[in-house]
């Protein structure tokens, strides 16, 4: 699955949240398309005698079913585009080539817009815009008609079954909008629940619960590709004294300041979390111990400069360790970083310490 990054309240930070596509909706839409197209195939071919109309809708019935294959092969993005193109193409062929005088096919074009919003989520805004513009452009093309004369939505007596088709359009539109609203409200609720469970309420960073699965994932990627991986254990020096002397609000402000400073130094590939009261962990992808040490020095300087202008003086101690070939699990790397942090505190705090075997 692709990794997705979000902006946290404390600053820009890679969250790598895995967002599952709504497979219920993705399976429902091609199923509806297949059923509707097959019904039109039966009506056109056997009841009305429209050979080309029947065959066309039979072909699109199979096209909608093919969409399932893309989903089953985990080609979700390709399946979405295939579904949208199939739906728009079917209406276009019917409206322009097969039944150009039957104006109600133009109305079905408008159903494409809620369908586009149902299939593509908020992360695919540009794709939504593309398909909406495509629908409007094709609709305008149909409206121009022959000889460049504007042909409005005229319902002439020859448009047989116009009432039934208009009712079908209205029903389909209402169902589409209802499904769209339901899906989006549900997704928003799930996203809010996920953020509450996976982030620290005070700083907006990852909490311990969500950090470890993401760190495990990055650990496995680095092991497979033999890429560098480093970790920083960060602890605020004498944090209890800040709370006792200046109050808990000053302590909270200090935590938010540290989180913001750390976030500003993070890349999208990094994973930053607050794992305890005054403890932070920063996982650096594609960075060795030397690069991690330079970053630690920059962070310490930023904290010293920024904190001199506001609130109580504060400093941090940092323990650094890097991935080694003998590491079979993430825990080995975390233990070395924790021991390096302990040595930094033993040596007077306000410093960083890289892991070195005794």
C-alpha cells in the first residue's frame, strides 16, 4: 500500500498513515453499472430492436465487470480511472452516435459528476477536477449539435419513454448523491478517530502506539534495500524542575516548542513521535550516524536560540544509534539509542551521544 503523509498540528511531520480505499463503494459502482447496462442491452436489443444500442450496452456491461479484475489485482487507481472512463464513454456514445435526438441522455451526463466525487477521494482533487471538466466539455459538445446551433434540453414528442427515463435519472441522481454524502461522512469520521488514536493531543506528533508499527515498516524496508537508518532518542533535561518552578502550562509550552522545533527539521521520510512525558523519538530514513549527529547538533542549537526568547531555559540530551548488519529487529536499534541517551545524561546532559560498543 502507498504511504501517505499528513501535516501535524506541531509542524510538518511524516505520519505515513495508511488509508484504505473504500472497497465496498468501489465494488458497488461497477456492479450497478453492469446491471444497468445489461438491462439496457435487453431493452434495446429485444424490446426496441436497437441492435447497435443493445450491443454497445452489452460491451459496457463487460467493461464494468472488468473493473472488478483491477480491484482484485490491487490496481485500485487503474480501476477507478477505468470505471470513470467507461461510464462517461457509454453516455457519450449513446448521446452522440446512437440516439442523438433523445435529449435525456444529456441529463445522464450530470450523473457523472457525483460518481466522480464518489470514486475519487479528497487526496485526488486534481483527478476530480480533470473528470468534472471533461464531463462539462463533452456536455457542451453535445449541446452544440449540428451546424453549430445550440440545442437546449428540448423534450420533443418523438422522445419515447421520456417520463420514465427522467424518473430514472432523478432516482439515480438522488441515490448517487446520498451514497456520496454517506461515504464522505463515514470517511471523515474514521479519519478523525484515527488521528485521535494515533497522535499525541498536546503536540500533534505520533504517539507511542502508532510510532512502532511505522518504525517497524521502515526498518524492514531499510534492511531489504541495505539503506542507512538512524534513530535519535531525545529527552528534555530537568523537565520536572520546569513544571515545579514555572507550572504545568510552562511545561506544556516547552513540550510544544520542542515538538515544533523537531518537526521543522524533519523530512517527509522521517518519523517523529512523542513517546513519553518528556521523551521524543526521531527515526531518520537513509541517514547514517554521522548525518544524525549533525542533525542533533542543529536541533540543539535551534532549541537554545529559540528558547532564549521565550519561557524558561531548556536543553535536551540525545542518544544516537544506526542500523547495523547484525540487527534482526527494531528493538536492537532502539536499545542502543536508549543506552547512548543514558551515557549523554551521565556526561552532564545538554549534549548528544552516538552509540559506541564498550
